[in-house]
C-alpha cells in the first residue's frame, strides 16, 4: 500500500501551512523550518548548532506552539542531574508506596536548550528515550507517548563551557542543521517589530498531535524504488572509503536517509522518492555522523567537503529497477 496522489497533495498543503505558521516567529529561514518539520514527521530528533542569538530556541518554541500538544524546555547546565530530565521515584509515607514523578521529558516536543553545556552523564540520560521513546527509572520503563521529538540546541565546541557530544548520542539525532544569521530584509523586519519581546507567542496551534501522527504514517507509505535504496547503500559504503573519514555512515544513518527522503517527497506533493530527495537530505543527515581524523583539520578538509566529494563519487540512478 502506497500513499495516493490525493493524500500527497493534502500532505503538501498541510506541510506548507505549518511552515507558514512557524515563519511568523522565524523570519527568512524557510529551509531550516522545513527541515525541522521533516524531522518531526519522520519521528526523529533535531540538533541545531549555531552561535548564540540566531533564533535556535525561537524555532523550537514556534514549532512546539504550532502543534496542539504539550511541550517543555530543559535548560542544560553543568549541575543538571539525569533525574532532572527523566523524573524520579519518591516514597509516599501516607500510601506506603513509591510513586514516579515524571520529568520534563514527558512531553510531545522537548526543547533541550544548550545541550552540550551539561555533563556527559546527564546527556546520556537522553539516549534511551531518543531511541526507544521511553525512560527506565528504578528498573521500571515509562513510555513518553507519540508523537515525541527532542529539539536540542548547542553552541559551537570552541565556545567556553561546552562539552563534546559523544558519537553515540549524535547518531541518535535524525538531522543536524544551523539557523544562521538572518539576511538584511529579515533583520529589518525584526528591528521594525522590536517591541515584540517573544515572537514565538505569535504562533498559535494549527494542527493536533493526532494529525502529526497521521502525517507520519502517510510519509511511511511513500514509495521508494529499489534503485534509490541501492543508491543510499552505495553512499554508505563510499562514505567509509573516503579519505580522512574515521567513522562513516552507519546502518541507523541509512535508515535516517530513507525516512527523511520519504517525508521530503511527500512535502513536495509526490508519492515516490527521487534521487534528488536523497541528495537534498545529504548534508543534514550526514554532517554529524561522519567523523574525520586528526589529519583532516591540518589539511583543511571539512565534513561539507567530504559530503560534496561523496555525492560526486556515487552517481544517482537514472532508471528504475526492473521488477518481475
């Protein structure tokens, strides 16, 4: 069973409506907004890395306000404990029982602000919930429900007071992107309305969490030709052979490629994935998964350079795979 043309058209219309709504708070960043929505509808998590003051938190809060569900913000600091994220079991003297008090992770959309300012122990508290959608406290699992998305913001490693995220945690983020500075027109628009202290408050819900789950199920039904699947597999193998690459694309990364390509195609009103969808998603899917060796820094090779070489080395398919 695949998505119909009518369903694809509805998906595109709703996706564009969500994008327009979020752009009330985040001006001039339509591509980043679309990437974040794609991540949400692909049931993944988003990592936003940029310098302070570019609108990372605003984007996350605007997305949370767009969806008619619960949302929470966790400000990561060096003294934050894992129980401050997941929750804690407390003994009730009157009942004589242990009651679980859920932490802020139990919401539809969770903003993990400045995630790399917390200790690695606290960051590891997110690993289970990001992968399995549940947390285990005192041996008891607790589901966080669906839909569920973590939007994490981090400052560049070069800035003071930051920790480097472990590779295992980076791989659990479906995509990574950056907001970047606004252009001149967007900056002028922001300054003209400087009296608005909180632009995210201008964003009102336009969709329910149940509709988000419905759109995610439709995206799963987008058709992917075996030739495109083979293209992703070739990209993964080639990424491990590229010079200066110490850690290439994992199996989880390949799955991420297919999932976001399906959603990106549906957002364009199509019921099938084309190779250009994979190429369009290459940078946000790969940029945090490819680990370069120490020599790359001295030779001026960056992750973006490696991704460009990778896309040049593997030719996209031009024909469909013949089926019996």
